[in-house]
C-alpha cells in the first residue's frame, strides 16, 4: 500500500470514528439525562458497577480523567447519595468508590435505556453480520491498547 492509499484509509477511518463517537455520544447523553445525571457521572456509575469498588486511581485511568476532575464529579454523586467513598483503614490516601442502593437503581435505569438504544442499532445490522461487527470493534480496541498514542 502506498502513502496516498494509507492517507486515504486513515482519513476514512478517522471520519468513521468521528461520526460513530458523535452519534453514540448523543445516545449516551440522552440515556443519562433520563435519570438526571451528567454524561460523565453516567460513565462513572457504569465503571463503578462494572469494576466493583474501584480506587480513584483506577477510575481515573479507565475513564481518562484527571484526579481533580474525577473527584468533583464523584463529589456530586456522593451528595446525591449515588456513590460512597470508602477510605482504606490502613492508608487514608487509598479510597475506593462503591454504588449505594440508590446508585445501583440509577445505573440499572441508565443501562436499560442504553440497552434499548443498542438493540435498536443492532436490529438494523443483519443478524449474520453482528458477530463480525463485534469482532471488528474488538480488533480496533486491541489495536488502540497496543498503540503508543492511545
């Protein structure tokens, strides 16, 4: 493949990713707003549920947020009684985040809304191609994990 073809391929890939991110981001925003939390707070609730009591550093890393930004969003969730901060008894600097029962309900409601959106999207993909779509996304995620820039 020559440089011109690689450039066109890169441009097409970037364009497709931008459209995918914008469209899916709007769906996520609508899904989170159903429950009165911001998009970032929705991501926090999802990650806390997915990873079960992550530390602040683990959350910061998985969400790509700096600690001060993450702490502000978590404080808002604490004030709404959706998450709890739990300090380690041996190291006050080590804090884990857990969902409260109310936070679990919020996350469940957001998950239901997102599942409806995702099922609608997948219903427009031929059934025999859905595995291929998931495999392709997995390949892209793996390539990103192996890239020095991501």
